[in-house]
């Protein structure tokens, strides 16, 4: 990973919830709670430089409601989507079946997509994405990384290559500014899991 | 309140049966009377030991102390019930929503599984429903409310167990909450019915944030998945999402005015093929 200008960080939302709001709260419910957790995540990212990749870990969260999912997932992504100062990438871990619906709903509502771990080691695109985006993302996910000179051979269809660019633009894949390689986000946070 | 002024009496002495909607509605009615007369009304407690015991198990008396003047019942009201998912809980702040969600974790899963035949993971969706309906009070009513949930056997009406969730507040109602942002587009059609339709059917909210307004929509979706019923009453109107087994009209207007709002959710036991 020598061509990567970022050092991925892990953010445990369960611990953050206790530290940020109050130790009495063990569930990610209510909008003010979600807002406080999102702001705590943003605070951690302030020291990350111009680019960051965060593994947002929801594994220890038992309940997450729609209001909190909107704050902690959708608004977090929105906040950095058009941020010209800070280029932030996110992977959401522990999006098990009980959380999946709430997170998917808020992503779709805002026209967003995210890379999520639904079961240990199993990553998916969740939210708004086309079949082509899903397929191209799946190829990158399986390979882990694509060098510049591999892209044309792996994706001989121009539309697929455009889609790969779109995934980078949407924050669903990472391009190294040093080597130009395109990395799957899950592979970049693998060592944190 | 001036000396000698008469207090309203809520005479419940002959009450034979009451469900979560009735208990929470009694608290709302008492609150309205208290506000109107400037002091707590009196409550005549039921003579039935069964009803008193049930009210006790639902923690009615703890909530009622802030609303009514009444003689404390004896120890016969003590005890717990395996059918009580959530005792009557006052909701006025976000901390109360956390308390509600915390409290149902212990037994809701077991009751939903044993009485309704839902998967054990249903406790998460059930908690999400409770969280969102309680937040509706805080964010839209701008006044306190109460929530309660209980499982019981609808033997005659449906032939199976149901869980009833009741949420009521004494706030400004849906029309009041949405008026500033949305009344203009409805012009002279604006009223309790159009306000309920706007929130219930179209997900409108008084907040400009596009992430808002999802709560009721997602509750409706989950209730439909469980073949349940949900109704919201506010002002003089009531709107609902009615399953096949229920003959409640989906929209009613001209009801007696209800200050605030009432959300009632009925979740029936699964029918196994």
C-alpha cells in the first residue's frame, strides 16, 4: 500500500455512542443522538488530512432507527460528497440484516450509495446504483486493485470504464493520486477488521 | 384554581376493561381538563380488582399521578404481566425515547415470538417503530405524550393474539405542525384531513430537510409487512392503513376534536399456512 496517501482509520460507533452522548444510551436512536455521533466522526476526520478512508463500525450497535441512520450514514456521506477541501471515503461495517433496511432506505432517499459489510467478509453496494455499477464494482471488489494498464483489458467496454470512473467519483472506489491505481475500499480497510 | 371551584370527575368506577389506547387517552383527557380548569381533575378508580391490577401492571398510576387526583390503590395492583411489552411511559424528551427502546429489549422479543409468531429479530423493527412514533411527539407535537404497548388475545374479533401500540400527545396536532410550511398550497382545502394525508400518505413534514418525514412512511411499510393496522387521529380527522381483516374506514372526518394526536398500531399474530 505504498502508493496510498491515506491511512485508513476505524471508528467504532458503539464506543463513540457511549463517549459522545452518554453512557446510559446504548442504542442509535433519535435524531439528536445521530447528529452527535456524526459530529464526533467529523471531529475525528478533521485531523486526517485532505483525504481519508474510514471504517465506520456498527457491529456493536443493537438498534438503529431511521432518524439515526439518516444522520450517521446519509448526512455523513452528503457532508463529504461535495466537500472540495476534504476527500472522504467510507466503508460501513456490521450492516447486518436488522440494520440493513434502515440504512438502505435513507441512502435511497438521498440518492446515495455506500460500501457496506453485511456479513463478515461480505461486502455490497447498498443504496442507489445501477446494475452496471454493481457489476463493475464487483469486478474491482474481486480483484482488490486495478493498475492503470489493466483497466482497458479488464473493462473493454467504454461504458464499463466510464462506470469505474463514476464509482471513484461517488466515493465507492479509491484512486491513488500517486500511482493512478484504483482500489476497492474493502481491501483498503481489510487490516482494520 | 379558586377555592371552592369544582373539579371535573373522571368516573371510572364501573370500568370493566381497558386497553392501551383507553389508558393513554384517559391521561390525555385528564391533561386537557387540567389545563382548562387550572388544576388536576379527580379520577374515580375502577371497582374491579382485575382492572385495578391491570392498570397497576401497566404503570398507569405512576403516570396518572401527574394528571389526576385520586386515592392510591392498594397493593393488589403490584405485580408484572408477561403480556405487557411496554408500561405507560411519558415521552417529553429524547432521553425518554432511549428509555422506551431500552425497556422493550428485555421482553419484547419473547412476546413477539411467543404471542405473534414473529422471528426473534422482529424486536429490532418493533423498537424502530416505537422510536419513530415517540420521536413524532417530540419533534412535531412540542408537548408531552405517552406510549404503551401490550399483547392480548383478540379471540372474538380476530381469533388470534395482537400487540397494540398506543401513542398520544397533547400537542398541536398534525394541522398545527404542518400549517406554516404547507397550508398555502392546499388553500381553502387545508384542514385536519389534508394535514393527515400530507404527513401519512406523502411524508410531508415541517422541516425543509429532505431526510425528514421518513418515520411514518417506514412505520407504515413495516406494519404492512406484518399485516397490521395503523391509524392516526388528530383534530377532527383520522387516517389509516387498513389490512383486509379490519373494517375500519381508511379516512374519517367530523370526529370530536382531539387536541394533539393519537397513533394506534395493531400487529396481529402470523397466520401459519
